[in-house]
C-alpha cells in the first residue's frame, strides 16, 4: 500500500513524541562527576609515590631547599590548599604549566596503573553522562583513561587546567569553581553526583546540592569510618548501578 499523507503526519507526530521522551529521559539521568586518582584507579599503589617524588624534586630545585624541607612543604601545601600546585602558585609564583609537566612526567604510566575492580564494565553499564573531574593535568588524565581502557566510556574530562575562575586557578575543593562549572554547563546540581575519595571535595559538592558518593576502596579504614554523611559509600563502582535510584 502506498504511503498516505495521514501516515506521514502520524509518523512525524510519533517521532516528535519519541524525541520528547528521549529529552525527558536525558533530563532524568544523572550526570556523574568522577574523581580520577584513588577513585577510578589505585593511585596510592605506584603512581602517587612517583608523582610525590617528582614534586619533592621540583620544589627542592625550584626553591633551592633540601629534599626533606621540600617534602614537608609539599605535604603542608596539599593539606592547606587541597592541591600542592595552588599553594606553590600563590606563595612562590611557580609556573603552573611547568610544574604540571615536570611532576607528571612518568616514564611508563601503563606499567604503574592499577585499575579499580571491574572498572570498564561498571562505567559502560552505568546510565547517564560521565565526566572525569580531576585535579590532575589533562595530559596525565588522558593517558590514564587510555591505559585504564575507559576513554570510550567517558563523555568528557575536566582537568585542573580548566578549573578556573576569572582566569585564576581554582581546583577542587573550590565551591565557587564547582558552582560556576555547573552553571556554565547548564546542569541541575540535584542531577549531578560527585564520586570521590576526598572528604573536602565531597563537602563542597554537598553544599551545592550535588549528590555525594565516597569511594572507600583506597582509603585507610579510619577515614572510611569517619565520613558518615556521604549519600552513599562504595568500595566498587559496580555498586553505583545497583543503587542508582538514590540519585534519580
Ligand atoms: Mg582522589
């Protein structure tokens, strides 16, 4: 039977309804903001010791201090600013790009990576938009996502170089930076979920109405017990899919 004008009108109406359903489904699906280090992989095992060594070397060289003094300063700045880089930029005028390049120059990152259990499958099965939101530099994050085998399951990567307000660096746990990011991307904070191992970063997100998931897989047990306000605590990303109703 040849197609009728009425049939074409019905098909167009069905298509419009389908598009509207898809839009509504998209609006209802969470936007996942995944931290990278010690959330998607075990950074403490091999990568952090290497990065810490490179940071200590850089600080000792740049500020002309002993390795012991540089190591202590690295840790103090991390505790005070949430990112060693931010403290070095503010207090010592360190060049951001140089610091990030020299402290993340890992010879064979693929040999150092320890992926989270069932990582690629868990991300593939998880509905919603997936954004990696990391205080690490973009080149490092890109390499890691590739070696973790999850680059195709991630929609976007926001690295530390992009965490800015009025041109100034504002990495996690900056609440103002996260608020600006959510506004710029036109996201509904109630649909966003931050998955993290860092308590200060989760506190900032929670104050904006963002859902919070504490990844405990690479945390010492004392810290794991102390944080009891996160909406969900997980040790394995596969749990997210089973508990997705918490965030819908
Ligand atoms: Mg982390």
